[in-house]
């Protein structure tokens, strides 16, 4: 599930929660919203880490290799 899909679900459940008069449904929706928000936060954190790893990889790839040449010395 993408971050946008999770955000859409959260907004939908918040609207349902506001419109509901049933205490049990309100509580259930509140729990679902909290779980979705946690899932979204984890996904955002992972996305940020993955982006940082990708940036580091690109920087390392751009640097010239420091390994000695493979040509034998005479």
C-alpha cells in the first residue's frame, strides 16, 4: 500500500468516525486510524532511509575507484 492510499483510508475513516453515533464503531475506527497512521509513519521513515541509501550509493558510484590497478608491476 502506498502512502497516498493510506492517507485516503485515514481520511475516509475519520469522516466515518465523525458521522457515526455508535460508540463501538467510533472506538473501532479510532483504533484503525491509529494503526494506519503508524503504518504510514513507518513507510515514510523507510522511504526516507531508502532515499538516503540511494544518495550514498550514487555518491560512492561517482567516486573513482581507489583499488590498485590490475596491471602487474615490473
